[in-house]
C-alpha cells in the first residue's frame, strides 16, 4: 500500500470527510482492520483565505508547496490536495515536489466520462466557478461546463465561507442550492459537480433528482485506488 500525503485544513470540516472516506475505502477493499497509510498536513485556513481574498495566489502557492514538501519528506508516495479551489496553484505545487499530485478535476472528469456526461453544472467558490483553472481542465476532456448566474454564484460562495466552512448547515441554504442545481439542469446540465469539498456536507444525492457529483467522494475514491495500485 502506498502512503498518501493529504494536504488539508481548507477547511478542516471537509478534511475530516476525506479522512473518513479514504479509510472506509481501504477497509472496503482490504477488509479486516486495514486502514490507510496516510500523512496529514493541515494548514491554517484563515491565513489562506485572506490570501485568496487579496488575490495573492503566489503566497498561497508558497505555503502549500512547503506543506507538500513536508508531506514528501514524511514519506508520502503521492499528494492529494483536499480542496477544489486551491488546485488553482496545483501546477506550482507539483513543481516543488517529485511525487505525483492526484488532481481533483482529473478524477472528476474520469467519472463523468465513464457515465457519458458531456455537459455538467459546476458549483463551488467564486474562484472555482469563475476562473479558468478548473473549468478548462474539464473542457480539455470534452466536458462542457455551465455555471450559475452572477447572483447565484455570489450566494453559493457566501454559503461556503460564511456557513459550511464553519460547520453550519442551514436548511434555507440547502434549499437555495437545490434551486440553483435545478436551474442548471433546466439549462441542459446532465448533472452537477459539487465542486467545493464542503458542499457535500449540506447537499446529498437524496436531496435532488439531478445527478450530483461530490468531488470529496470522487477524489477520496481515486485516492484509495492510487494507494492500492502497487498491490
């Protein structure tokens, strides 16, 4: 079994979901008392969030690159960044380490292609929905990406930072997300990516008739597959 390097804390609310899903996946595959070989580096999200708001992605990349180097030095065989938004600096992080980085958008694209989904809605932070780093990664795989309108994007973003990252699950916010998901489906989305690792804490497939693709679950499953690839 390979050792997983998990770069988390963005926010810790979703990092614990990663940790649980990865260990559950290893147990399901190997049985018994098996659990993941895993090294976790959890950053202080308040520091990174301030850099996000200032648009200082270079400083954010430096912090995460140093964390990734620590994970490599601790024996990690590959790196998993437990957040969608900070994959904006994934190329800079990869340049600073020699172990491979398992990209969340690539894992998501593989699942979408397996299910013949070629037009998908995307929910996430404003950075993920509005900037090119995530959308273009999917489009390179032949997947058309639809995002909510400006007011809806602002509300999705607000709920993530003001509620979900703080562990607050608000019923009115769940209803708002479901309305936005339904609107994306009406525009032709065959499914909707929950492209922030906290959204799955609030909205599950049982809440919607529209197919939902929870990136935390998808990325964790890909992590398990990679960890067991050497066996």
